[in-house]
C-alpha cells in the first residue's frame, strides 16, 4: 500500500488404582470364611494394593474340606455398590472433566501496571498473551505500563509462582512454551533513516523480535525476524519493518523450531523516493536461535493483510497459515495466494483463528458483516464447507478443545459467549454458555493437553489479569 494510497479498510472505525478398601461383612461371617478366603495382595494390610493387577483375588477351598456358604447382608451389598465413583480428571494438573463445559476465572495480581485494552484496534498494542506448558501450567505475558514486556509462570491453579521477569519491548505479540522454556514475540524500537518518502507518513520503524527464555524466565537468545540493521532503516529500499499499521503476529512450534507470522511494512524504491506498502511475513527460527530458510517461510505473502494466523500441522508436517486480505477481499492462504473463503471489502472482514480439523485440513473462524462463519479447507483448495454460526461479532476466537472438538468464543457485553463444535463436522455440541471475562478483539485462547482452554483477560484492577479457563468436557 503506498502511503498516499491507503486501502479501503483504513477508513473503517476500528472494532475489535484409586485405592479400594476391602470391607468386611461381619465378624461372624468373616470367621466362617476360613475355608474359602478372600486373599489380599501381599503387603496390602487391609487395602487392595494399587499395584496389584486385579482388585480382588479369590481362592477355592480344597474339595476335601467343605466350605461353608456365605451370605452377605443385603444392606452391606447395597452400600458397596452405591459407593460413588471418583471424579474424572485429566492431565498432570488433574483438572476435573465435566459432562459439559464449565468455566473457572482466576485473578492474578501482577505486582505492576498492565497495559489496558484501549480501543482494541488492529494497530493498537496487545495487552497480554498466555501459553500452555507441558506440565499443565502456563506462561503469562503482559505489556506493562513501563514500556516492558513482563513474563510470569502460573501453576495448575492459574496462580502466579515465583517472580516475573521483564524484557525490552514496546508491543507484545504472542508467547508459546515447550519443555525447557518458550519464546516471546514482541516489538522493539528501530530506526527509519531518511528515505525520503514519496508521500504520507509511516513511522515508527520498529523491529519484530523472537526472545527465547528458559524455565526461569531468563533470556537464552534473541532473533530479529524483520530485517533492519544499522545500515538499513525502515525508509531504505528493501526494508521489512513493523510500523503503526496492522502488524500483529502469532507463533507456532513444530517441536524443534518456532515460526512467527505477522504483519509487516514493505519499503519499495520509487524513483528518488520510497513508498511503504503493507503485507505479511513468516520466518522460522531454530531452537538455537538461527534464522532458517524453507519451512514454508516467506518474505512477503498476503498484501494488504491483517489477522495473520498460523498453526503447526504434524499430520502434514508443515506450518499452515491464513490471512484476511483486500486482494480480492477474502480469507486466503499466503505465498502464493489461495482463496479459502470469499468476502467483501466493506470494512467488516476480519479473520479469527486457525485450528486443525479432526482428521485432516483446518477450520478457520472469520466474520463478515458481524456474522461469524466457520470454514473448512485442506491443502491448496478453497473451503469445502462454510457455515454461518448463530454468533454475532466482528472478532471471533477459535481454539482446539480436547481431541475432537473446538471452542468458538466472542464478545457479549462485558463478558464472552462460547459454543463447542465438533472439529470434524462443525456440528454444535451442547448449548452456548457465558465466560465471565472481558473480550479483546485480537487476543487468543490457547489449548492445553488436558483438553482445557485458557484466555488472559483484563483484571479488576490496573495491576491484575484474569485467567478464564474452560475446563475439559
């Protein structure tokens, strides 16, 4: 986009086992069972061993000694059979599994100021992000009012443990985690140099940076995924930088490498001056911090683009992406363009999120005219199925929820509404329910291995964050 030729969407208003005790029958009955005894596993001392392969072993008395018959009082038998089963739990955090989704909202005191939601436009800073750890806990990142990005570890109860750490950063994008730490995607100040511009303004000229941290929240390495240097500023031909316009990004992890997919400014020489256009960029960084080629990475994909979304697909062994673009006004796969779903450039076209479908392909949530849609696509083909949901919002959130479901959420007043869908057919499961947390247009739910999903939301004070968790079902 030339700075003096802004796309139509600029003119829109911004919107947003268990151990089982052997119960004796009665003293008289027990004394009568010597010839046909219940034999406990060795060392059980009155309880069945949890390591025993069977709950109860019965021996038969020799035929030369007639065994007396045993009569169990009906009241004892009924009491044993009516004993309630232990609650079902999942994952290392033993989160309860319900027959229907239930929510838990926990407030975390950060001890420092958290950037507010503001206007929630696609050019405004993102306040917070969350990532699931393999142990069931979380890393919580937030943009402070001190122009730093803060990072804290949450336990199984979504409570802050230890002391948060901080990183230089003027805008938070995303956080992801693995067994030895994780990666932050954030924005740092850069230089524009002189240009000159052919017209308009595009400042600031910032960098997009991955920061690798260990399990103590300490920096391991840093890698810029834009291309500014001391010799190349944002107003120099060939620059790829972060500006005021749509620039938010997301991370994905393939088990070894991290991919960053984000909006980017594109500087192109035009005679004696330069024009600034806008698109998106995907870069992959190794576990040691090296910038990698391949892996479906690209310098520029969709243009003009917004709501860049990415997911790692272990079945296809690739990173998959979608964008919203005013190139034919659609939801598309980038580099090269492949239409997922046709839209309209009326200022109401927004992408939501991208998740794996049950067997193959992907589901993406998007909105047009305030109506949320779900589209399924595979490979390079267009959507094979698109459904209009009953949800009304411009900014849907979609996240994997368990092994075969997905959770769609959207703003509803000062709370959020949610609906579970089958990730194979997109059939609605159960009823809509409410999540008592405030929505943000561009933040994301994250899925957990135990089948739950969590979202960071504005707290009740300027130094707190609410963790809204939808428990497994």
